[in-house]
């Protein structure tokens, strides 16, 4: 099969990332962590294949992810963990809604991410 026919393969497990709603790349884009200029060049993963980010998702229907060691949220400042859970869960929920919203890719990110990129562009 030609590369263009393979879809987006997870760089961790090697399986196809079949749905936008399971994409770590697009979750990070929605959160403003992936610049829109490099989105098409960035590697893909399943959300669960990036446990250090996935552990902060606290949402109905998403089975909790546990991380061992230094990057476990149990080892981090509780205030930071609370803020990250709110931020990443909000991004995850937005990602789940995207297929039904009919937005352009430029409109996928959370409003604060778009505003941050706009501020960077004007400074």
C-alpha cells in the first residue's frame, strides 16, 4: 500500500489512528500545544499512547490513565494537577465535539489558544 493510502499511523503502537476523536496530535492542537504551521508535519499518536497527557483527562467515557514514576500526576503539585485536569479535559471534550461542529481546522483550537497565536503573530 502506498504511504498516502495508509492513513495516520501512531508513532507509538503503529496502528491506524482512525478517528479525529482519538488523536493525540489533534488534542494537542486543540490545546494550543501544536502550532498550526507544523500540524501537517507532526507525528500522530492515539491519546492513550501519550499517557503523560492522557492522565489529565477526567471525562465520562474515558477510562482513566495511570502513569508511574516522576511524571505521574500523583507526584506533581496538586494545584498544577487540578489546572491540567481542567485544561486537558476541556480540550478532550472539544475534540469529541469537533466532528459534529462543521468547523474549519483553523477553528478547532480552544479560544485561548487561538488568541495566543494571534498575539504572537502581532508582536
